[in-house]
C-alpha cells in the first residue's frame, strides 16, 4: 500500500464531496491525544462502550454500541 502523502491533491480526492462531519472526523482521527484516550478508554471498559464524558470532551457523537441497540430494542418490544 502506498504511503499517504498529505501534500498530494490525489490523496484527498475521496474528500472532494465530503460534508463538514466527514472533514471533522478526518481531523479528529489524526489527533494523537484523541487516539490515545480512545484506546485507553476502550481497553478499560468492560463492554467497550464510549463514555458520555469522552463524548463531551471531544465534541462528538457515536452510534450506539451494538449491545446497547439490542437492549433498547428488547425494552421497546417488551422482551
């Protein structure tokens, strides 16, 4: 796989039609502090869930963790 060259316009072709959230995610995922904190949080979480504190700190929203989706569906259906 070729190395990503941040100076090359070719490297950013996939972002030509990106919306603001796509660009924000590209910036955030490259932040070493964010990556370090995310990995530490996931490693210390018994169910791999993202904490509300983490979400607020970084100003982001995650889709619900799959197990959380199943629990919510069970609750709604009375299972």
